[in-house]
C-alpha cells in the first residue's frame, strides 16, 4: 500500500510579504536566509497554538509576524529548537506574575513581577504584544523580547536553563568558560554601578546574560561586539550573521 506524504506546511505569499515588510529583522535578511526563516515560520505555525488573551485579537499577518520573530534564533539551529512546548500566549501589554520564594531561613517571600515576556521550561512562551510592537518600532535599540524568550527555550533544551544551549562538546566547554568570564566581569561592573553599554538586567543570572546578549546580537550587533567581542563571536557562530550587521 502506498502512503501519501502530507504536504509541508507553508506560509501564503501575501501573508509572508506583509510580515517581511513590517518586520525589520526579516526584511533585512538575505534571500536564502529569508526563505529558511519562512519554512521555520510555517513549521512554528503548524506546531504551536498562538493564544491571544485579555481581549487581544490577532489577525493572520500578525500571527505570521510573531512566528517569524520567534524563529529568528533558529536559522542556524533548525526546527529542533521548537521541541518541548506547544503554546505561545500573547497579552495586550505587560503582564503580572506572582512570585514566591522561601529563603535559607525558611521565610516565605511573595511579590509581583511585571513582565514583557516569559518562557517556562516545558510550558508556554508568553509575550506582551505592546512590547513586541515597541521592539519593531526601534529594531536597532538592543531589545527584542521574542528572541530573548526564544533564547531561554533553546537554553533549556539540554535539560538545564544555565546560559549554555546544546552544543558540541568542545564548543560547549569553550562557550561555558567564555560566557562565565564575561558574566562575572559584567556583574562586577554592575555591582560597582559602572555605566554599561549592555542592559544591566543581563547581570540577573547566567541565563539572563545569554538571553539579553542574544537581543543585542539581533538588534545592536556592533554595540555587542565592542562591549563583549568574545561573546559576540560565539553568538554570531550560533545564530549566524545578524540582520543588522553592517554589509561586508
């Protein structure tokens, strides 16, 4: 008995053209990489449920745009970066998350965080639509919440969110050493209240350092290369050339 293969998912021409025209990172990609991103975007839309909440409505072009942004960090890694989760939740604006923590003395601390995005290990990826739009309005300002959260999704693929995504063994050792050294130096600058070129939030934890520098790779690669050339080199190898890198 002959089995028929299902056709590969695809994004319609009109929707892709709209997404490209309204998403600076996509619009600046060389044609072969744009085609690769289109295929990844189609796979994302096929595998993931995009759920707008709190009264937000998203049309098909906006869903394609969100999927394309989330897939930017996968251009070199491939569709394996989509493993382990199934839903993108989109709030109209920044959203509140209730946190709890029990310290070493057994005291329970509770507080609320206001977030632009969040990524859970095996749970959903969550974004603020208003913050996505702000990133699109200033695509070279050093921020892109969608790629930040996707960096966390890549980071956790090896079972631990620690700032080091799955890599070949030799590269993994070199990455871990170089990122730890850069992170320690950056934390020292922040502790000394030295003004830093990179957002101080990168000092929160090694996984945030990776995610924040990922944002700079995509939206301010020259600034990252000046501030942290070794980190920038690793990210360029991992993600490919940034759409905002200067032309050779």
